């Protein structure tokens, strides 16, 4: 009888201890399945500028302009990104109703070296009359160019860049005598200053370039500019000085009698973001 009682007590002791023992055992957590990031993204933004300058020449008759863009991006891998987008700006009404740039290409990165290769079509809807070369009013002045934009990150505070842009039929040859080729090349630098305040970074962005055109009565010229850039998250304020080698040339006078290639200061406020950063 005593042996039976002891067996029952032992069984009760093991039963009581079992839950505590099980609770102390490590439990293997279930694996969390993390979805791979989408290779697709959308970049977009808007800008407000006191004067839309294209390579030193005002496209808005020395007046303010509103601009915006939309770009679809596809990340093929760590070093290659494909893109296609639209960029638009208001213009001087005597020039065209608007400018719409349709572009597509590929951006590549190899260590500190970057390269952007693409094509852009400058579309000017509505009747137009060009400021500098002057085809008949109502002629189409839309045209397309191929471009290459190499860059090299020398240090965290310094990136050097260049642009080579070329088209073999400037303005489609419509209304422009002797029209052949046009394009431009330039060099630039982005210099990040060694200080920031309340999350605002400051950079200096100098550039010098050459616009070349081959047509009867056309004028090739050199332009240069330097900007002081303040950036805070998605907002950028660009304060820039522009000048050109033809600022005193009769070719700088547009159809409204204004000098559109003179030296000037331009302020631009931009907001840029991507769809992925909003999620």
C-alpha cells in the first residue's frame, strides 16, 4: 500500500513539473517572410522659377515659369536603371504654348563612376516663332537630341560631371535655312559645403558650356552659371547666376524686343520625391 501511494505521489509530482519544464524550453520563432522590394519606382516633382533659362537663354521672356516632371524607373540590378519620363514648363507665349520634353534612357553606376545615356524630344505645342533663329510664325520647332551625362564622385563632398548633347537635324529643318546640326556640351561640379543647419545642406554648383548650331543666321555661344543650393528633405532652393557670351549681341533680342541672354540671377524652388519614399 505504501509503494502504491509513493508511485501516485511521484506521478503527481512529474505532472505538476511538466508545464514549468515546457515553459522553460526555447521556442523556435516562425520565419518572417520579407517581400523583395519592387524594381519599379516613380519619381516626380514641381518647380517654380523666376526665369526659365535654357543654357543661359530665357525661354519665358525673362519672366517666372512653372515646371513639373514625372519619371517611371525600373531597377534592373545594382548598377543599371532604365527610365522614361515627361518634363514640362510654361514659356514665353510668343515662343510656344509650352515646352514638353519626352525622354528615355539608362543610368549606370560603376563604383564612383556614373553614366546616363538617353534621348530627349523637345516638343513645342501650338504655333511658335523662335527667339534666336526666327523661322516663320506657326512653324513647328520641335526636335530631338541624343545625350550622354558622365559623372565621377571624387569625394563625399565633390562630384564632377559633364553633358554631351547632339541632334543631326536641328528643329527638323522646318523654316530654318541651311539647318544641319545642333547641340551642346558642358562641364559642371557639385561641391557640398562642410556644414549644415537643422538638416539643411548647402552646395555650390558651377557650370560652363557651349551651345553650337549650324544653320543660316544661327549663333553659337558659350554660357556659364553658378548656383548656391539649399536642400532640406524633398525641398530645394537654387539661387543661380547666369551669363552668356552673346549678352550684348543683336541675336539675344527676341521677337518682343527683350534681351533674353543677358546676365541675371534666377531663384528656383523645387520639390522632388519618389513613390517608394512615400510608402
